[in-house]
C-alpha cells in the first residue's frame, strides 16, 4: 500500500512512532533513576555497616542483620577475580557476583609515621583507627530489589499503545480503499462495491458512497438506453426519407429535402459522439503512426482532395503516438471547420511538436473559446452544426494528453495541436 507524504495514515504512523519512542525514553530514564536509588541505598547501608565495623560491640552480627547485611563466606580474591565491580569508594568496593551484591571492606592504610596532616588528604574520608588487628571483610547484601513492577507497567503501556495503533489503523484502512474507489470512479468504473459492516463515520461514508454509485450507475444506464433508443428510432425514418428523396425527380424541393435529411443524419452522428464522450466509452488504442498516414485517412473521411488544402511540411517524418481513428476524427473536425468557414484554401502546417490548421475568417468571441464545453453556436452556426466539433476534438486530444490552442492574428484563425511526445 503506497502512502503519499500528506496521508492521514502516514501522519498517524509518525505520531505513533514519536509517542512510542517517548514512552520508551521515559521508561529508560525511570529505570536509570531506580538503579541509582538502589545503588545509593546500598551505599548508605554499607556505610552504616562500615561504621559498625569500627565500633563493634557484642551484638555486631545482630546489628548487621538489621541493615539486611551479613558476613559472606566468599573471599575477596574470588569476588575480585570473578565478580563485577559496581562502585568504588574510599577503603571499599561494591561488587556483583552470582546475581548478588557484596561489599569488600579494605583495611585502612598503615601510617607508620602517624596520620597525614590535613593538606595531604581530606580527613573526613579517613576512617578512625581500629582498636584491633583488621583483615579484609566481605559483606553480602540480603535486600533484593525487584524491578518487575516497572517492567510490567512498561510492557503493559507499550502493548496498549500498540493495540490502539493497530485498532486505529484498521479503522482507517477502509478510508484508503475508499480513496482508491473514488479514483477508479473518476476513471469511469461505477460498478464498485465496498464492504461497510462497521458503525463508525467511515463505514457510514462508505455505505453512502455505495448508494451513490448504485444511483449513478442506474441513471447512466437509463440515459444510455434512452439515447441509444432515440438514435436508433430516428435513424430509421431518416434513412427512409433519404431513400424516398432519391426517388423524387430532380427539383429544388428534392435538393432541399436532401439537405434536411443530411442535416438530421449529421446531427445524430454528433449526438452519438457526444454521448460516447460523456459516458466514457471511448477507449484509446494507441500506437506509433506517421502523421501523413493519419492525414490521408482524414481526407478520406472528409471526402476531399488534398489539393483543397495547402500543406506545409508534408514530407515531415513526424510520428504520433495516438489512436488512429480518434485522432483522425479530431483532425477532421478542424479541417472541416476551416473548409466551411473560409473562402480560401486552409493551411495545414506540420511541425516537429505541433500541428497547425489556419484559415482566413473572423475571430471566435472570447466567451466561446472554452472548447471543453459543447454547443459553441457562435462559431458553428445553427445551419452547420451544434458546436460539437471543437468539443469533440478537444476531448479526443485531452484523452491523448495533447493540447488544443487557438489564436487569431492578421485575419487568420489558427488551431494548434501541441504534441507531448512523452505521452
């Protein structure tokens, strides 16, 4: 599942990772503080035990037990060799061995020439002289510090945050699918159906979206059926009328009837093309073609000779990636307009990245230069068309990724097809 940089899901994942890192960082700080408090408590009790060593009385062992400390059977050599040093302080060291904490009490230094003066050392760290011979003492800490509660709280919080994140992600996943469905709907797929069993807002939106799709699909099918039936029913009498007109002797009335039936047939074809564009039923079959081949086919559709068009650059090797039939129709509409609305031969200019159709005529009013909308009556008069030619041309080029531009200069109407060869 690809996620863009502005996605809500991406934002939630970022904040989850931030909160998760913050929680774990706070736990690490708490764990470090708890460890320091353990060491401080042990050092305090070992300091009290150190005082008891220097002031031993008859109940020395009992007083040590009150501090949760007992003499150890391990020798200092074993602890120094195999143990782990935790803290060192004057005349003593705290060690860990076999998951237990020990305190090694070193004998005070032997000052053969008396105790040092104050400037040679800080007297507050010097223990009082012992009244008896002293050997290295090893004490064991009986007090156990359990951190399982902190670990339990930490793991529980992490699990709750993770479950909440997964729940939220699960709730937002249909939103991503809904976005894909809307994109597919924009491309013309109205047969989508998304499951929506939940009761949250996203599920409600999904259900409403499904209802809208069903309604649009029904309306589209009804419209398509209606238009196709009308076109079919109208083509039959028009064809019969054309055949009947041919049976009439040549006269002004016959020519008039022929123009009327040809006009009606032309309008039906325009309506059919417009219906196909609006319903999205046109699918491109793109390949590389020589433009001169497309031009030859366009002239065949127009039933006109190339001599009626001034062509510049006919020997060009221009290749176009296009749907052959559709692109020919787009070019045909431009040439057809140029032939109809100009008293002189139109000019077709073939360039490396564009094709221009120019003809002498009046400019198109500004309000009618929006070719993305049909019914441009000002340019294609009511006697010649409904304004669908430029609309159809624009739609075909837009589907190809090409651009239709218009310019009027020096009495010339110029339509330019700008080709984007990367398409």
